[in-house]
C-alpha cells in the first residue's frame, strides 16, 4: 500500500515514471507536467476496485506535432495491484476503466486523448498471466487483427531488489 501512497506525492510519482515506466512511453512525455486527473465521473465501485491513480501528463512538443494532437495531454492510468497472485483479467478491468474515461470525454464534447495503462504489481508471486487481450482471447491467427491490441506494461516489484527502486525515499 506504500506505493499507492507514494503516488499521491507528485515528486515521487514523477520519479517512478522516469525510472520505471517503459522508455517507449517516457521519451514522449514531460514528467514534470504530471498532475492528478479528476475521476469523480467514474463509478465509485469500479474506482475502488481497480484504479489507484489517474494522471494527466503532457506529451513533448515534437510528439504532439507528429501525431497532430492539439491538446498535448495524455492520461496515465496506474493500477497498483496488491493481490497476492496475478489476476488474469486485469487487462479487461483496465480496458473497462479506459472506455469509461473515453465515454466521459464524448459525453462532454471533449477530444479523445490517449491513455497509457500501467500496472504496478507487488504480489507474492511474479506476474505470469496475460498482459494483453490477444493472450486472453483464443482466436485463429487470421482473426487477430480484429482483437484490440491492448497490452499493459507491468512493473513487477514482487521480486525486485530494493536497490532497483530508485528515486524518492518513499519509493
């Protein structure tokens, strides 16, 4: 539960992102712009069960220009999983939350913006279950292009050496 609390502190959350979010995300972001995002529109039961933090973070200028986005923000959806064992349906749970965020944007005539899902897992056993929808849905190879390609990065701290968790002391 300490990681959940660490994410309440902007400096800690920024350092966690810089140090442990996969580089293919970090290189497109401005971690110093990180801020908590409003989640009041999300069903309280869903919020309590699945999501620890929803952040807004700016894309760097060149990435925003490259993808042609006028609103340079993305959402970073962080689930800190305290379960003792990995949950194979985590991908679907996160997808449900992401859909609710996009539905809220549509209902409020706001542009759809990218959402980066991220699971920080600190259970008793290493994460060994699905990281993507494709892994959950047994379909012929010719159907795979019709299955959403969502994959979630997992920071598995269950067996991480304390020295590998760099940054703010609370981390």
